[in-house]
């Protein structure tokens, strides 16, 4: 029985290895885009451009601490996720 990757690679005229590599690369790029989109939502929510600006806004009270601290943590985690995914390319 032919595997899905064998069938696709034959149909597309590329090796299974290349097909798998391109699939993994597409997954990594998708993960990065999703994380960047979530960061953009946080930026828009607080009207800031950088993580440091959000931190300052929390510290000086120009944004409400809750949920800003949670969003700050999410932003930091998304940046770490993006960095990790970029290292996998």
C-alpha cells in the first residue's frame, strides 16, 4: 500500500524527503505567522509598539494591570516561540 507522502511526492514530482521538509517548513512559517498575529493583537489592544512600551505602560499605570500583565507574559512567550521556530528552519 502506497503511503500518502509517496503518493504526493510522485504526483508532485519531488522526493518524499523534500515533501516532508517543505511540509515542516510550512508548519514553522504558519506557527510564526500565528504568533506574530497574536502579538499584533496585543500591540493594538494597548496602543504600544514594543514589549518594553507595554511594560512601561503597566508600570506608570496608563493601562490596567489586569489583564495587561497576562498579555505581557503572553507576548514574551510568543517572542520565545518565534525565536525557537526560527532556529528550526
